[in-house]
């Protein structure tokens, strides 16, 4: 008879099925092992083909018993397909002969399918992973945790910084490391973020590290300590040289100089009851003069428009009943060297007591840094950051304030005159950087 059977198991399972289907006197004539099914070698089943027979002519037909390994979720299945059986029985080998013959055939098949490696290439044992119930040593576990932190910080730097260089402070406690990543998300420069968290670590005890409120307060103090801010702002009055306090505002085109001057003029005139006068040098744009004139008429202050350097010099040098002169300048492209030279000549003629560089928070960090670099040829004493209500990230402002290393005199948070302007305070900007307050 012929028989096909399928079951989960090995060669031993095949022998058991042979004996079950053909009886204890079955003779194993041939075995073969191969793979079947799967895709590109994955999830293929191992099949053991056994040729067995019973009767006088056990070799004439062949009986194949493929034993396949189905998925583990399915129980072993046995299927029998009977055919014509032999008419008589022959003398059967003993059980020992059957086992020896089957073992020899299986060993030969295994040798053909898996040849031994060359003697010159000894097989190295694979490393054995630690059992799930084994615990790593404390030092090794700490090293792996630090490695994960370095990897996370590296990913954050690649997302937030075009050219990360310094190594992340992976030895920080968990609470401070989370704050470090938050600073990177705010686009704070990596070296500044690391400086802040390391200084905070020096001040925090292990007990304080468990309190998020204390950690945030110390971080805010550290960020504020790196910002040179002017809590007083511009002080109107007579300067030591006997002239009214003269303040000039410079910066790239479109940063909001004219609107900022209008806000300050309104605050000095309406809130502080100071005598205010305005000067504009932006004669290149008629709309700019009209805009400032409209503000001057509303506030009720005079506006002067000198047409040459001599008129400007005469205007600011003579004594007058005025507490403060606010001077608007034409916006200059930081790449226009000729116009920057003209601006420099205007400042030399006016001899202002203060020069404020106005920068827009809506510009990218490279654009702001480029403006700072270009305007460095002109004397500036303080910076004003405008349009914080439109800023994408306050971390960039922290980078700017730190790089320019000049007093932050004012910030503006909207277009409304005379509101939406406030004196620059380090703690206020630090809170923005940490995401604790917005620019409203």
C-alpha cells in the first residue's frame, strides 16, 4: 500500500507514524529532508520524506510519508490516503535493524544538505543573550541608559541644529535631561542649552531634582543670567552735554523701527508727560515719512525731516525745550555697504546718546545673525526685539541676545500703539524660552 501522512515533528515522529499506519513490521527504505512553502526562504516548513513498505516486495512500490511542520497554532494533523496493498508479507527486519537503517539514512541526508565548514575557518560560538530573569550590573545598566540619552540628544540636535558639534550632556539626571531636550526643541543653541542645564545641576540637590517646580525655577534663573537686559529702558531728560536725550534706531528694512518709535513717543508723552520730538531720516520712502507724521499728529509731538547732514547736525546740537529726541533712520539692507556708510555718516552728524539696533523675531536665526554681523560696523548700544507675537521660536531670541551681548532694551508684542511694548527683562524672556509664558 501507499500512504501519505502530515504531522508536526521530526524524524522520530515520522517513525511513529509509520509504525502506526503500517504496523510494527514496516520497513524504512529511504528518507529525505527538504524545505517547502514560505516566501524567499522565510516561514518555510521542514518536510521529512520517508519511503516505507510492508510485504514481500517492499521495494517495488515506494511509500512516501512527507511530514510537514504546520503553524504552531494548528494541532498536528494526520491524513491517510490508502492505495493498493501487497498480497503477502515478507520476512521483516528486527526493530534494531529498522532503527539503525533509518539513522544511517537520515545522517547521510543531513551530511549532503549541510556540509561541514572548512578546517581553516573554525566555527565561533554565538554569544548567548542573558536570560530574561538575569539583571544587568548597575554600572552596565547606567552606561546603557547614558547611551540612549546620547542617541536621543543626537537626534534632537540633527532636527534643531544644522551643524551639531558638541556632545550631549548624557550624564544629567532624568529631569534635567528632559529640560535639555525641551530647550533644543525651542531651538536654543546646543552650547547654551548645555551651559544652562549644567549650571542648574550644580545648584540643585538630589532632593530638589525630584521637584519639577524647583527645577524650572533654577533653569529660569540660569537662562536669565545669560541675558543682558535693561530693566529701566530709555530715560528721558537732559544729557550731561546739555542736549536733550537723543536716541537713534537702526536696523534692516521691515523690522518695525517706525512703529516702535511711535509706541515709545506715545508712552513718553502720554504716560510720563515728557516733551518729545521726532526726527526721521527715512526720506527714501514717502510712505515712511507719512506714517511717522500721522503718528506725530495723533500723539501731538513735532516731527523734523532734515534733508542733509548739516541740517541734522544743527537740529540736534542746539539747546531746546525737549526731554527726548527719537530719531528714525531708513531701513538698510545689511548687504548694502554704500547705504550702511551713509547711515554711519548720519549717526556721526547727529551724535546720539544711544543707538538701538532693532531686530525682528520673525526672521530666521541665520538672517538675524547676518544682520548683527553687518551692523557691527556701526555703533550700537542696545537691541530691541520686535514682533514677538509672530515669533516661531523664542529659543532663537535667546541665542540672539547671547550672541550680540548687548542690553535688551525693549521687546514688542504686537502692532497696537501705544501698547504692545515693554522694557526688556531677562526673566520675562527666560520664561518665554522655557515655554512658561507667551508674548501676549
